[in-house]
């Protein structure tokens, strides 16, 4: 989770972008910052492992497991977007 000051900054940026009519097409949780996108991929993979384990847990509820499976799919799409972003960044740098 982000610190209160970071969350406040993110809120202000979102509000400004919305005011300017700019749509945010991608949000990435990057615990170590945008310079370490590979760490963001690791973060999402770890989240998926935890979600998958929760689905497999004895006594887990069907409705909650459907929500977890949905979150896993969203995380997988996010990982693909991050990988594309890394690839694009490398092409620009070359």
C-alpha cells in the first residue's frame, strides 16, 4: 500500500487529468517506482500466487473464489501491459 501522502498526490493528479479531459488508460501498482517495472511484474505474480492459494484453500467460498479468479485475470492482463511498456521503453532507448 502507498503512503497517505502518495495517495493524496495520486488523487490530485487523477483530478487534474480528469479536469483536462485526459483519460487514464492504464494504472500500474509499482511498489518500487516506475524505474523498476520488472518489480511490478513480480508484485502482480506474487498477488496471483496468493489469490490462487486462497481459491484452493479448504472452505473458501464460491462467490469469493470467482472474484479472486477475476482479479487473477486482470493481473495477468496488467502483466502483459507492463511487458509491452518495457519493450516499448527499450525500443525508444535503442
